[in-house]
C-alpha cells in the first residue's frame, strides 16, 4: 500500500497501489513459501470494498482505518 505507486501495467508496481487489493493464488516458493503448484495467478482489484470480520477496511478504494 504505497501512496507513490501508480497503475502502469507492470504487476510489481500495480500490486502496491494504495487503495487496491492484490490477490495471489498458486505457487509461493519464489516468495519464500512452501506451496508448489504448476501455476501462479495474480488479481488486482481497483477501487475495491474490503470487509474483514464485519469491519470495512477499504471502501471503494479509500482506506477506512
């Protein structure tokens, strides 16, 4: 959640944009994890609403904490 990151079409930059949500599934070996699969997929959500345990953390891309 870096306020200086901007969406530029490069995953390593885009996944850090403040107010976005990055979801990754699959292999985590290259990140220091222990899960090894045939593939890894990333998804970036722009202007998401994220709720955890009934607490809104991000609403339409704006941090609420």
